[in-house]
C-alpha cells in the first residue's frame, strides 16, 4: 500500500472562524516575506499572545486535535522524537500573487521541520500543487497537514479569479527552542 501522508480536513474552521482570523490579523502590521510573495504576521509558537487573544481563543486545542487525528491515520508519527508547533504564519497574497517556486519546507536553513500545516482562509479555483501533479484545492476552512520533506515538494497555483488569498499555517518542529 502506498500512502501519501497528506491529511485533509474540510471545515476544520468554520467560515465565521476564518473571517475572524482574517479580521484579527488584518489589524496587525504585517511584513513582506523574504520568500513567498506575501505579506504576513509571523508568530513564534502557540504560546503567542496573538493566539491567546480573546478573538482567537477558538483556536485553543485545535492544533493538538489536528495532530492527534493525523497520528491516528499515520501512527508512524508516534515513533518520532517530540515535536512542537512553531513558526506560525498568517499569510496574505494580493491579487495575482502566489508562490510559484517548487519547494519543500525542510532545507539546510530549516532542518528541524517535521510537518507542515496550512489552513485555507479563503476559497479559490486553485490551491497547492504537488510535484506529482496532485492538487489540494483552496477551500475556506480546509486544513491540510503533510511532511516537510522533499517527498512533498509543492508550489502555489495562480488564482484565475485574481482575488486576494489568505492562509494560516506553520510547522511542527523537533525543537521547541532553536538550539543552533
């Protein structure tokens, strides 16, 4: 049996919750990403004051729930060393912008990344394309989790509707505090 280790959960966030995340982060100064062609708010980990704000309290425990669901489907995860939610990002691509370079989330600058998660906060007739040409469509509230390694090389797709796009994502890393 070949397994792709890609987990997709529709309605992980409700439409209202997606709108709350967008509204909250649109009020905060963002910065242009060095890669990825987006403006973002970069959060260190789930202990962030942002994630503890009353507007986002509905997120509490949701990431643990997601990783528990992932591990129930892919129990191989239970044989890894401990890993932690880190490098959380709110991302906003303006119309006609997307990250079109093939990439994986683990590289020489980020060797500690284990899993990538993305929550689409807006719906578009496009999504995330994997190197094998499979696509996960961008649907409001949809969560996807997949390995950060070269086996899951991917890129964004252009939005044919030429609308702004919003995403909330991050990484499960081996280290709680960076040690190098």
